[in-house]
C-alpha cells in the first residue's frame, strides 16, 4: 500500500518501526549485537518496550528486518535489470551486487550481522524462499534452459554453491577488516569459479 493511502496512525507506526530499526543498527555497530538489549534499544530510541514488541518479535527481528531490506533492494535493483547477455555473466554480476551491497552497509555492521547470525541461529538468513536466492536461482534456470549453464547440477545446487562462495568472500573481507577491494576480488574469483558451471 502506498504511503499516500495510509492514515496518520499507520504512517506513525511505519515511522516508529523505522526509528527502532535505525537505532538498533546504530547501537549494534557501536556496541556489538550481543551487548545490546531490547531495553537499551528502546531507551535510545525513546520508545516503550511494548512498542518494540509490537513491531518486532525479538532482538533477532532486527536482523531479520535487515535481510528483508536486502531482499527488497534485490527485487527493485537487481531482478530483471542485470545487463549481461549470457546468464553465466549475470551470475557474476549478481555476486558483484551482493558484495557491493555489503560494502555499502559497512564492515562494522556486516561483522555484527554475521556474528548475530551465528549466535542467534536465524533460519531466515539461509531460507531459499527469500528474494535474493530466488532471483539467483531464476538466472540459473533460464541459463540452463538456454544451454548456457550445465544441467549436471540442479538449479538449487548451483544457487547454494554460489551463495556459499559469495558469503565466504564477504566473511573473508570482514576478517581482513575490509583491507582489500572486495568488488575486484569477487569479480576475479567469480571469473575463475564460473567455469565450473559451463556446459
């Protein structure tokens, strides 16, 4: 529903949710995911604990929201907008979008997101129903139908492989404190790895 169609109360709810999310992200980067609490988020955002739980089920809900925002970005800016003609090249392009989005988020936030993921064990991160893996899987399906990508693996197997690889690059970039050009490394690495999927 468009914002102009919402009433004052609905608009206020959207603003409150955004305020809670933005405050939680700032605190997470500054203090670390495991060092913040729902209470500290609410105090900093100047909202009640009840208001927090109206918008998020738990502190982990902030991380889920971060991934939903990533998914919306990929739906709006990546799906059906990749410029490469060959679908193998589209996979490389997709991964470049992925690592550049991580770069835009910033290394401090990415470290906290990965850390919280391991600690909280959030299944949403690896869900195949998310937009991000669905977009990539669709590229693979189209590539296989055109004979550009091997059919010796299922679309899901190829998608899982690529996502493990791209997440590994982002993790390695975090471990090295962002000391290298993640886009260049991802592009160079993917140009070598993509040969695995040639027919």
